[in-house]
């Protein structure tokens, strides 16, 4: 009886969501097009970081080679973006990484993903709102800070902010009202602000190429030395100079990689597109195009602005807090600072909207599935928006912006986002090699205009191929040289086990490189040997996955170069997670503990999927033959 109870609990934790993709009806309004999604992705991703980040990374990490840092960061982000794009084509529903995890790896992982996405969006909204308030206050001479610090000071260092930021609360409440008014109106405001932001960045790029000089990419090392020595009367050797050795790559390739790790976070935000599955026309095409196009536009903007900055003035003179105004002052174009100010406020506005837009939609998706309280899934009949989820999430973000400085909590955003990226990549890896998808809804997820009679014939044929008539015997030959051209139960099982193993190996590899960094730098035999062994094991497991037959599912978008791209994406995300400090992981554990209390006391008992618990998995798959995404 004890064993049966344990198995029953395990089945509840890892039950997967059944989605009927043939149903066109949605409680939300389908009014967004591809351009709306591109504008949403660009607005959310291309935030105020472009006005600040380039200066800090160029001065302290990479020098003019920051353009290479952004290129590496963009390639790493595209790995995650492609995985999101394939799932957007497979499951065009609201929920983003939460939903993708639910249909592939089960309910518990889905709840963990969704709970962390909520945290990421709440902290992102609060921190961007405070940044908007601070930027506006800077433009008007810091009158707001002076007033609030004098009359409403909060003297609780390390816990609360120095003063309550009422202006940021006001901004969040305005945008919350806009989001409850309707998704079409929100998208229109976002498009206007995004276009202004892109125009300002275009002006910055053109200005940099006109007023800049290639000589600033070819500075000798003694130029940085002379600047250092004028500011510091002590003699400094070339190795000790904080400005590197000069040239295009003054801090070496290690500085470029360090800068790329920082620049990676500049591309976070495109995942908000994946939450619009039920609010966009033809989502199976629009979501992949929106994600890839927004990442491409953002890369061009980051690349161009960082190139313009380092061409306009020497990298070691850049201001880490306000590099663009400082650069225009250096080339005697002070008037351009007004354009920069307008652009930065527009960028902050779109970034804020990009954080607030997906937050209620993830809450709505989780509440509709029964994992969060059901009243959060109520949709306003007139505006077709999840109004209660929007108002509550906006109120929580407003309270956090009002009371907290959030600097210590911002790293928690990274854990939630990187965990979501990793799980989506793992889901793509698993799903592409399965004979039976979690349900037949995902086997033929193709766009409506591609679904004709001929395709339906090929669909039935390919589905017949998914289920072999004879049970295969597990052997080394069957694993390395499978005879079937279509996935079998054995090949699917091999990929499931291999994916789990490679996940463990990647965590081990990243832990070794981060925690054993000193031993590796010294060339300690045990550390290097262990790292090489883990790498070789990763390579072997990757080859085993590569040898398995892929699904013939016809999709409007597929991740290329499987299994290498998803595995690389998982590696990049886990490596960046390992870079976070211990305090962040403790705060993450506290947040997850509160989430597990909600899940085990409410969600697991009220889950919609619990109503399907009676039939077995095989019965559920055969009972849902009508669930085809065409």
C-alpha cells in the first residue's frame, strides 16, 4: 500500500497537460499581428540597458571589443530564442515556458517554472519603475529625491529603500490601467514608444559613425597608462593598469567573454512574446518570426550603439552611469542629449510594459490550470483581458517598488529566466525524439493554411509509424544503430534517460568550472582530469541522442542542428546560473519554499489535470485522437 501511494504521488507530480489545439475559441482577444509581437519583443528587450550597459562593459571588461561581446551574447540568446520559437509553433497557447514544461516534463516542473517567471516579472517591473522614476528625477534636477528623502525617509538599511518611491507607484498604476483596458491599446502604446526608441538609437549610431574615429579602436597601451597616471600620482606598471593593454581588445579574450556574460542579460525579455499565444492571429507563424526578428533587431541596436560609443571617444574615458551624454559632450554635441533623454524614457516605458504584459498572463494560465487560485483566471468580458490577475500583479509590483530598493533581489530575476530557458531547451530536446508526444495534439502542429487533404493522409501515416508493431529489445546495437527511421518507444526512452544524464553532467561541468576555478587555473591534475572526463561523457551522451531517429512532425518552425543547439543553450544558461552568489540562491530557496506550500496545499488537489487521473496515459492518448494542431 505504501508503494502504491508513492507511485500515485509521483504520477500526480509528473502528470502532463492535455491541450486541444484544434479549438480556435479563446477567452482572450485575438487581435495582435506579427508586427505587434516584434514591437513587444524589441520594447521589452531593448530597455534602458542600451543607454547604460555598453559604457560599463566597454570601460571595465572588453574595450572596443564589446561589439564581439554582444555578438557572442546574441548567439547564446538565439539558442534559447529558437527553442521558444519551436514551442510557439507546437503549442500556440498562453503560458510561455510554464505551458511548454507542463506538456512535456510534467506538473511539478511546470509549477516551478511558472512560479519563478512570476518572481522575475514582479521584480523586473518594480526595478524598471524605480529606474524610470530615477531617470526622470535626474532630468528635473533630483527634486523628487530631495523632497522624499527629507520628509519621508525610511531608516532601515539593507531592508527598505532610503525613501518610498511614490512616483514609481504612480507609473505602475497607469500602465496597469492601460493593460486592463485592452491588449490592442497596450500594443499600440508599446509600438509608439518602441519606434521612438529605435529612431533615437539610429540617431546615436549615425552620430557615432559620423563624429567617431577608428583611431579609438587602435589606441596604444601607453595612452591608457598616461590617463591613469594623471589621475593617480603613483607609478603603475602596464600589467596593473585598470584600462588594459590598449588596442581593439585591451583586456584580452577573457575580458570579451566576461563582457559577453554581462551582455547576455541585455537580451532577456523576448520570452514575453511566448505568452501571447491566445491573443495573436496565426500564432504558429507569428511567434517564431516575432522572437527571431526581435532578437536580430536588438543585436543590431546593441552592436551599433556600442560601436558608436567606442568610436566617439576612448573606451577608458566612458562614463559607466551615463555614457551617451558623456560621449556627445566629448564630441561637442551637447544638444543631442535631449534626444538621448527622450529615448531613454521611451526605452524604460517599453521595458516596463514588457515586464508587466506577460506577468498576469502566466498567472492566468496557472490559475486556469488550477495550480493557483481560480479567481485569478477571471477574464473581463468587454476587454478580454485577465483583469484580476493584472490588477493584483500590478499592485504587488507597486508595493515592492514603493518600499524596496531591489538591488539585492535583481539577481533572482536571472535565476527564474535562465531556469525557464533551460527547461524549454530540454523540452525541445525530449519532444523531438518521442514516438508519442505527451498527447497527439503536438504531433502535427502545423499552420492552418498548410493543412490540406494530402497532409492529413501523411499525418495518419506518420502517426502509424510512431507506434511500432513489435516491441524492440534494448541492446547496445539498438541504441547506437536504431533500425527504424521513425522514433520508437525504445528510442524515446533512450533520449529521456540521456537528456537527464546530460543535464546532470552539465551541472557537474559548470560547478567544476565555477567552484574549482582556482584549481583549474593552477592546472591541478585532479581538476583538469575530472573536467575532461565529464566533457567526454557529455560528448558520448550527445552522440547517443544524435543517433536516435527524429520525429517527422511537420511544424511551421523547427530548431536546427539537434541535439547540439538545445544542449549548448542548456549549458550557457546553467553556467550563468552558477555565477550567481550564495545569497541569491538562499533567497531563491525561500521563494521556492513559499511556492511549494501553495502547490502542495492547493495546486496539486485543484489541478484540472487531476480530472484525467482515472484513465491511464495510454488511454488518454487514444481518447484524444481529435486533438491535432492543424
